[in-house]
C-alpha cells in the first residue's frame, strides 16, 4: 500500500533534465513484479519542449529509465546523458 501512495503522489509532477529542459509530466511507472523496483517512468511529453520531441513517443508517452532519475522533490530531475 505504501508504494501505491508514493506513486500516486508522483503523478503529475514535472520532469526536467539536470540542465533545465522541460521533458513533460509523470503519468505512470513500470515496476518489476519480482523485485518491486521501479524500472521505467512514463512521461507525457511537453509539446512545447524541443527536447521532448526528440524522444520516441509510444501511445503518447515517453519512456525514461529509472537509472536516469537524479532527484525527486517538487519535480523529478533526470540526467540527460542517461536518456
């Protein structure tokens, strides 16, 4: 139940790169059923962001590997090099 509450709190948070580019908003996550660890973040890309338009978009969402996440606070910061 605690994992659900944490994920629920993340939905809608802005996702930005460590160098300040707006990627979009967090909408969902892929969690390993075996380990319970986050594998991928699904982000709804910001249509005004030039960076977000460079990603492969599937079903209106961008997949960001969890390894790219650097920090989570008022927004989710990801390392642009790991994208």
